C-alpha cells in the first residue's frame, strides 16, 4: 500500500478476510502458518505484477495507436500537398492526368 500498488477499501478488506480464513483453514489441517503466509504473499505479489504488466501493455498500446494516428495524419497531409503540387484536387484527377500524358 505504501508503494501505491494496493488501495485500501472494501475489496481489499474482503480479499484479506478471505485470505486469512484460508490461512486458518490450512493451519487447522497441519500446514505451517509461516509457509502459508509466504504463499499468500507470493500470490498477492503475482496478482499485482500481472496488473502492473497489463497497465504497462495498455499504456504501450495507447502510445502505439497515437503514433499510428499521427503518422496517418502526416501521410494524409503529405498526399494533399502532393496533389496540390501537381495541380489536381483528387486522386481521380491525377490518374486521369497520368492517363492522358501516356497517350
């Protein structure tokens, strides 16, 4: 919680209550509390690591989408400039102009 990986609230409380209940059950069937607590810590850390990885992947995907959108807009502007440079307003006009030039 100090690192900001876990937020306090009802869900955390429910999770910890469930975890403690499971640890008590494990102890009742002969498991060592220390080993079960270690396992619980590992399980919680695994979930947090997965969530952090998912958040990083999501951020990377968002950056990639933004880059693709930026490149698409750049290409569109470049194409418009190209058409202006050859004196036409559409790809169709440019193709007609090319067809006439080759006849």
